[in-house]
């Protein structure tokens, strides 16, 4: 039986689902959520009908639900949706719908939403260009398109995707900011604003969140330690912070308008 990329995504994120509610493990998602919401704020309207594509546990949808008319969170992994639904029910959110579906083949008619957002998905899916095209297709004219993702710095030494795939076999390819911009433009939207930043994060909880096997985690740790000692670049930009091994990710927030 052939294992597809989508199969890998469902397998890996089913393992990770419970960890997304743990801020100790899910520091990148939770720590920068407020920053993304602030980036989105100029585009939010009480009458918005929002779609979060590849939503995971719907962190973004849950964060903005009380400020819009309705939000829909779509994801491929049932366990992630179930975790998000539990959290939404606990918070008393009644205008948030959870839908199982494929981000590259959205089950909605054209021009259905006034704001469409995706977070940490382009580097994960097999077809990022299809995902962006679908986001544009289901957006009404003038709708805001928000993309937040891990990006590969231009000219970075080493191959960070190789390490990312060791940790999580469902990882695809981290694109550059220019590549993401080109995808959005090619799909028919106009980029209005971009925000780029880096985050140096501890290695241990990152590996714990993905439940990376011990032998693979040891290999990743060794490669980062070797780089610090003058060995080959991994692309992960390792460092020691208070004696603990860290690495650096680069992120992009992008706002576009659909024509």
C-alpha cells in the first residue's frame, strides 16, 4: 500500500494533536499567536465570514471568533479538529464550525469568504501553489488573504528541510518569502503588507511535541552540536542559550487582497 504525503500529515499530526494545547511544547504557535492577530487586526470586521485553511486545532479561528460573524476551521487531521473543538466548547464559542477537508481542494463554492487565513501550512502540504489558488478562489473580491508560515532565509547555508523531515516526516519544503509572494501574485491576489521575524527556540520541547523517536532526536541533536563545533551547516542555525541547545526559525506574516 502506497503511503501518500497526506497520509504522513494525518499520522504525524494525530500524534501531535494533544501537544498543541500545551504551551510548554507548542511555544512557536502560542507565543506568536498574539502577534499574528495584531497583524490581522486592520483587516478584521464584525461582519467577516472567515475561513482558516489547514487550521490544525483552530488557534487562529478561536482567537478571532468573537470579533467576526462566523469562522470555519478546516483541516485534514480529525484528531487536530477534535482537540480544537474541545477547546472551543470550553471557551463557549458558538460561531465556529470545524470541517474535515483538504486544503488543496476546498469544499466551498467560489467567493464564499471575506477573510481567508492559513498558518504554518505551506511548508507542510505537497502542493502549496494549489493551496494558495484555492484560498483565492473561495475569497470574495476585496477579501483579505493572510498567510503566516515558516520561511527559508535567502542564501541560508545547509538544508534545514532535511532536519525538519527527520523530526517530522510530513514536513514538505520551507519556501522563501519571495517564493510565497510569487505564489500569491500568481493566484491573483495583490500583496499589501509583509512582516518577517526570527525566533530562537529550545530544541528539546520541539522534538518532544513531534514525538520524534529517541534515536532520531539524538541524531538531530548531534548534528546541531557538530555544527556549533565547526562542522557542516545544518540550516537550523543552532546556538547555546544558558547551556541549552537552541535553533532559529524564520517566519513570515503576509497580507494580500483578492481582486
